C-alpha cells in the first residue's frame, strides 16, 4: 500500500492557490516557509496544472507573481488531488 504525506509544502501551495488564486515567493516563505516556490511550481506544471507567472517590477525589487486560473484543467487536477488537500 502506498502512503502519501498530506501536509507537504506542495500541498500547502495547492491549497493556497485553490482559495487565493495567486502567490509570490515572499508570501510562500512567510506563510509556509517554502523557500523554493519556483521548484514547487515546476513540479505542479509537470503534473499538469496550468500555472502562470507575471513579472512584477517594484521600485526596490522585481519578482514573479504566480496565478492558477480557474479553468477546466485545474479543476480536474484539483479533483484528482482532493484526498491530499
């Protein structure tokens, strides 16, 4: 029998996208102590999630804001992951 962890950083990020729709690296670190958001996003994209990144230019720094649109593909993927979320 295969067992999965349900409280991983990846699952926390997915739950965040499900309820908030967007996330920056700073927010990921502050909320979930996730230091490598881009790696988590890469893995989620490889799994089939549709996640976009928009570059934000701020006076002090440039950063990416990730969004997960509410589309059929993402709803299907979240449904498949529902037991982990």
